[in-house]
């Protein structure tokens, strides 16, 4: 049986790490395709090395043009590669353009498709990822959900593929790296911030409000550490928004991200994955989005959605910062599985053939 895994971004590399390790442990034949969607392929390579994953068998180097041009290039290059590999099943994680391209190609070529992280829904039509994940789910033969809620979403939508509640492969990775984030000392006096969503960085008013909030927090004596995405940096420069009170750093690897999450008093973000990792780290999180696909993180107020930055937002933030609040999620720690999602996924896939 031949497996084929398609990735294109760093979060996808993380999600597939336990899948790849499980396939290796069972001595199964598999190939890894990196589409090259990520803006920095060398940074992606460092993730493969850090997570102890063999380098991709193929790097497609897809076009860096518009969304439509890139998707068209993905379809063309993936079809050619799939014809060469002749896989029995294609595995795609998440909701990126690369995952959508792989899903559409597999479906049109009648190759069975398995979707990792199926059923996640934010119900926000403006998010490209929301449309991608819905299309991928409806192209998939096998739908592996990270939570019970995701399984319910698929059932409610009458998706045609077989549904398996496997747990979250990101949680598998998190638990393996848990020793890196064990909190032995009091949290440090800084706030971690990541912003990269198009809805935030392409809206000058919204982006300025977020940066102004970070500057305000900094002026109250809390350092802001901002691993800055190149696209975000470009827009901040275009809009001439000041970062004078904010410590910007280059994007960091997985271990460093977990380390920062364990040390910070608060996370400000618009990332999907970081919402979960903050939840698992018991780190308070404010998410600059109208909705989240990870409603589980909203329990115990660990994660709070911010649609409009107000004085009340600032009050909530400083209540956490000044009182060093840490939310206890122990009673709901199994919402994302038990750390063996990859074993369940590969075991169930093997049974289908």
C-alpha cells in the first residue's frame, strides 16, 4: 500500500509529523510532496529537520502569483506528480491552498483522499481557509476529525466520506514536546503576539488598532514579542504604522514557539493553531477574529474572541497581566484526543484497503 502526503506550509508539516512517524514505524511505503506554497522553503526545511521528518521527495515550487494562478499551478503540478507516484491514498492535512489543490486533483483522478483535521468550521465566509476546508471535506473519502464537534459538523452537512473521530495530530506533537513547555518558573513579563490573517493585515484601520493596542500594553511595562510574518511586515511598512514599542523578531521554529507560549503571560493572535497550543499550555489568549473553528478553546475563557478592540478589551487584558491569571483546562484536556491520533488514522486507513 502506497501513501502520499501533501504539505505546503509549516503548520501542515507539524500536523503530519506523527503521521509520518507512524508510517515509518509500520514500515509502510509513502512519499512526501511539498508544494512550495510557503513563502520560505528553507524555513520549512528547518521544520522537517527539527521534527525529525525525512526531507520531501518532491518540491513543486508552485507559482507565487494570485490565489487563482497558484491554485491552477498546484492542480497542474500535483496531477503530474500523482500520475508518477500512483498512490493508493492521498493524505492532506488542514485547510491550505495546497490541501485544496491536492483534494481537487485526487478527486478528479479517482484517487482515495484522506483529510486530516476534517470538520473544523468557523462559519466565516470571508476566510479562505473556511471555504477550503469545506471543499476538501466534500472531496474526501475518509474524514479524520480532531474533536467530537468536528464530527457533528460533518454529519450535519451530510458529507459523503467515512467519518472517524481520531483526535488532533497537533496534540500528538504537542504532548511529545511537552517537556519543552513545562512551567517551572513564574511566567515572564511579556506578551506574545502573532498576526497574519488577510482580514487583519489588509485592513489598515484594523491592523493599526491591533498594533496600537500592543503599543499601549508595552507602555504599561509589558514587553511585546512579535514574531513577524513577512506579509504582515510589508503591510505595516506600507501603512507606515509604528512598531517603536514592540520587539519584532523573525518567525521562530516549533520548539521556540512552544517555549514562548509557556513563558508568556498572554497571547495575542489570529492564528488557528496557536489558539489550540495556547489552550493546551493553559496560556490566556485573545484572538482577533469574528469566530473560531476551535470552539473548544473558548471554555473557561482561556480563549476570547475580539471583534472590536475597546476599553473593555484593555481591562480584560490587564486583569490577566496584573493578576497572572492561568486558566485550568485539566477537566477538558481530552477534547482533542489522547495523543494517539496518528495511530488511529493509519490503522483505520489500512483497514480500508
